[in-house]
C-alpha cells in the first residue's frame, strides 16, 4: 500500500530513512486458493475490505483442492463425471455461501496479516515485506 | 462417513431390471410422507428410482448430489416441502439454491444440468410426488447414460 502524506513525512523524518526507498509497509499477502475452504473469515476480519466474498466460484480452484479435504471429495466426484475442463467461473446462488472464490484486491490491502491469522487452514501466507529494490 | 453418505452408494447402484438409476432425496416431513401414502395406495413408481430419506431437504449438500451421480446414478432429485412450508423454516430454500449451484457446476464441465432437479410438494399430495418421479424418470430416459471415468 502506498504511503499517506503523513506517513511519508514521518518516514522522511527518520534518521536512517530506510523506508523511503521501499515505498510500502506491511506484509506481502500470498493466497493459496487451492487450500481455501470458503469459510470467509478472511473477508469478515479484513479491516480494509480488501478480501471480500465474491459472487462467483472458480471451478478450477475446486478441482485443485487437496484430496483429503471436503472440497477435494466434491472435486473427485465432479472429475469422475466431467466431460471437459471447466470453462468460466460460475455464478453462485445467494444461499450457497461456502463455494465462493474470495475476491482479493491488492490495492486496498494494508498488509496487516489479520486474514492470515484468521484463516483456519493456513491458505493465506503473510510474508515479510519485500526488501527495497 | 455419515449415515447419509453411506446410504448414497447402494441407492445409486443401477437396478437389475432397469437401464437408468435415479436417486431421490426425500424430506421426512413432506416428500417421504407423500411417497409413503402413494406406496400404501399401491401406485407403481418407475423402477429406476431409489428413495433416500433425509430429515429435511436442507440436509442434502452438493457433495451428496454429486457423489450420487459419481457412484452410478444417472439422475438425482431432491424433494422437499412447499416453499415457505419447510418444517425447519428455510431448509428447502437452501436446497433450492444448492441444486441450482450443482446444476451450474455440472453445466460448466459439460454434463446436462437437467440430471439434478428440485421438486416441492406437501405431505398430502401423493399424486404430485408420483408425477415428480415420473417426470424425472422421463427426463433421465431422454438422456444418454452418464459416462464415468
């Protein structure tokens, strides 16, 4: 996330000014969509609304789920009867809540890592911020 | 494995005297009661249909429907109470949306979405249950047997 005006002023006031060149703070959020179980805790805990429950579901995400999980069982059943590879993501009816792809907007992400802590299956990784180029 | 998941595989197996097999998830309060009454009246049902008793149509998850198809069924129907008359308030609305989700899932991998369908009826309407089963049987017989890998 880019720095605010006040943040920039604070960074420039630091004696070593190591932040100046990095341009951003916070963790780098890496999502492993194939592990996601669709519980939506990242969306409910996100303070900035960067992670939200989407309106659609990517079937490829379902097919790459680990085989011992619940989604993996569904994927195994689907793979047995499938005639071809899934095409576009499908729209999800309103009452189906768990089979949704989380829409993650990196632009709105603060890098706080709350979603990584809330995730019950460790599908979100909060890596330390990348070193300045 | 839950009792319901265990019940799916034998129900999905193809009957000896039929080319097609249909698994019907029937809610205890309405659809199964209607099925019971129609059976007491000795109304013949298509031989392809196997009933699976569930407490409420909202118990049926997408996994149950898909595993019925994967284990050998050519069609799968969910029968619940009339809209707004679910004995567990909103179970049948959940079931309607789940069936719609499974239909879209099937369509995205090239399987006919008509293979999964939702029906609603009240306990006092055995003819409606019989009509629903016959309709499902007619639709599934119009399709090729489901290919599995």
